[in-house]
C-alpha cells in the first residue's frame, strides 16, 4: 500500500468514525429537543400554578379582610347588646323589687285571712 492509499484508508476510517459520532450527536440533539419540549410543558404548568397561587393568595387576603370586618361588626353588636341588656336589667330591677314586696304583702294578707277564717270558724262553733 502506498502513501496515497494509506491516506485514503485513514480518511475513510475517519469518515466512518465521524459518521458514528454524527449519528450519536443527532440522537443527542433529538433527545435534547424532546427534553426542551418537556421543559416547555413543565414551564407552562408552573406558570399556571403560579397564577393559581396568586389567585388563592388574593382570595386569602380578601377573606382575612372580610373576617376582620365581621369581627369588628360582632364586637360592635356585642357592645350594643350588652348595653341593651344593662338597660333592660335596670328597668326590670324596680319591677322585681315591687313584685317581691307585693308577694310578701300577699303572704301577710293570706296569713291574716287564714287567722280570720279560723276566728270565723271558732265563732260559728260557739254560736251554733
């Protein structure tokens, strides 16, 4: 084999090696493109999740604000009710005292009636 044939042989070997390397590189390129597509899909999902988290965070803040408003309204209502109860109590206290005193007076009257009834029965027995 002369020098020219050796060179052509070597070039052929290099060509075959380059073809194998090129085939591997093409496979890597295909896989990288597939990964890129998958990553693009994942990026889109993550972006959607970010949007959903933003919506949830906004709703959470809105609910916190509304709970604070309800809490303030409840506090105000509680104060109003307690004030009203105190007013009703102050109006009923004299009535309760009057009823108590009237009950005591009725008890005295009932005792007196009982005594008078006994006296009447005693007088009747003496008369008859």
